[in-house]
């Protein structure tokens, strides 16, 4: 028997309930986050206002797990309109202090607020005149006493059974960072369009900036008149390979749409196909979308109507078709 398997079976024999352990961790951390609402005080509000009005950037520093949390908060702030950068506390005293500019605000993350790196770094920051924010779980610490603002992340205990491994404390720090970022986002009136400018890649970005006009133009434009015979309708749908055709008047104004599904249903009902015209089998007033609408709106219309294509409009004129496959190809689904 392998050592890992033996240890696992030993744990089971000792009565370790894995699901209970996991639930206890989540309960511990969720209660700690809930308790943070009691620490959103005047200092927190003043800190948000100071960052909002600052001419410089937010520099976030820490060591160990706190450094990892700092990186995440930096990423969130940058993506929501607050210029930020990460500085490792250990590297700061070996040259990286040069990253900090005159008007920057420094947020130092530390559970204890008494680590050796922090005690070396803080006087150097104070000497440079930087505003210092302490994101700490110990408000009586050296860091908290030296800070201009305190973001209180006090917790009762870690989720670790030995109360040692940074678990609940790092979760609390991360949650307070999110609260800080969202407050700044709100007072900046940071819109979804602003968000799109910071997130141009991936499905999220495309949902926020990609227009119907960006995706439909490569498709053929199947069109028939209302008096077109059935044969012409079938040939148009087949040749343009979109599974449908628009029915239009002489000015290309939309009158209706015929899909391959409409054709199948018509053939099931009729044996005499002579004399059948487009107007007899078209769906009038079909769903459509303006060419300047966001492509994600076209996706929502297709999902709601259980359809795979939409006529693209420029006013009352049909100018193209957008197909579900176009949206899948662009990756907005």
C-alpha cells in the first residue's frame, strides 16, 4: 500500500469528516467577511476619498501570502480605473522603493503588522512623505500605529485548526480590497463602456464592445421579393447558406423572413406546390436587429426566440444577416 493511500485511510479511520471540514472552513471565512461590515468606519471612507483625489497611483505591498493578495487587489484596481502597481516589501528595501513617486499612496498588507520587512519599510515610506494605508488584522500593531489610514481586517481565528495558516485572514484582506475597489469604481462613475476599454480581450470584452456591424458583413445577403415562386425561394436559401432569406419590397424594406424550417412545415402541409409564392409562407414582422446594436443583444434575441439568425437592419432596410455561428466564432457566448 502506498504511503499516500495509507495516510488517507488512516485519516478516515480517525473519523475525519472531509465534507464537514470543508464546510467549517467556508463558514469560518464567510462569518469573518460578514463581521468586516462592523469595521467599515470613517477611516475607510477617508481612505477611499484620499485615493480618489490623489494625483499619483496606488502602490500595494506585502510579503508572503499578503503579497499574493496585494497582486490581486492591484489587478482589480487597475481594471476598474484606479492606476495601481505591486511592490514586494522585501524587494522595496533593495532598490524597488524607486518605484514610488511623490504623489503615490502606499497600501501595506500584513496580518500581524509586525513583520521584520514591514518594520524596515515603514520608516522609509514615512521619510519619503508617502501616505500610508495599513490593511491589517491587528490594529494595535506597529504598522497600524504608523499608518495614516487603517483598513481593519480583524478576524477571530484562521480556518486552519492550528490557527496558523493564513486562510481567513487572507480572505478578509481580499474582501476589503474588493470593497475598496468597488467604492472607487462607484464614485468615479466607471461605466460598462469604461470597463470594455480596460478589457478588450476575451468574451467579456467582446460583449461590451463588439457590434452587429462588426460580424455580419462577411455573410451573403439572401433576398427575394414577395412574388418570388417557391423554386426561387429554395434556390436563394440554398445558395446563400444561411438557412433563410429575407422577403423585401423594391426598396429592400423588410416584409418578412422565410427559413428552411418554414419550407419543411409548408411541404408537410402541401402536395401541390405550383403557384406558391414567398408572401404565402413568410413570417411577417420577424425579429431583427439594428446594425449598430451590440452583438450580445443579438445573442439574447436568438436565445429568447429560439432562432439561429436575425436580419440586420439599417432603419427599415435589410442590409445583412447575423447568424448564431458568427457569435460563437467571435467567442461572446
